[in-house]
């Protein structure tokens, strides 16, 4: 019989974090949702804020909207990629993430990457993700 649940891989001899997993095995046959890069923009495409906290909050809200439309929740995330513009303090953005996703039962894998710029020069963050839906 094929596995129907995700397997979170967190080796004993590696750092265990409450906010990310080291790896996740996705069994064959599960429904996978690929979420394109979400930014801090409203429904008309306008940037909602000129600071990282405000843009991160809206980008997460947009990501949650896509998840919920597909029938998922933050608990279904298996991979999150954060693209952060510039070299400033990322704490305000991290705090916004923790407000919404800090209680995920089995956290996704996470990569945070600093970039010189994003598609729009006013964007400070872009969040892409993959979710596995039951």
C-alpha cells in the first residue's frame, strides 16, 4: 500500500527548528499545489506598503488566499522560498511570518535568499511555495 502522508525528515544529528524542516518526502499520488511568487500587492496590483513588514504581511495574506482557494491551509506547505530585496534587517518580515505561520504543526522546508531586486523596483519581498493537499 502506498504512503498517503508526508514524511518530515529531521536527522537526530542536525539542528531541529520549530520553523522549518530539513526535508520532506512526498508520497506518489498526492495533490501538489505550486504557488507562484506572492508580493505585497493588493487586488489591483498596487504595492501596499513601503516597508518590509507591511509587504510581508500582504504577501503572506496573498499566499494564504491561494492556499485556501485550492482547499489548503498553511499546514499543507512543504516548501517556502523567501526572496528579500537588499541587505536590511529582515526581523520585521520574520515577525510577520511568525504571526501567521509560527504554529504550523510540521513546518515546511524554507530558503531565504537576498536579491538585488525583484520584478517591480518597489517590491521588498516575494514568497513562493509548494503545498501538498489531501
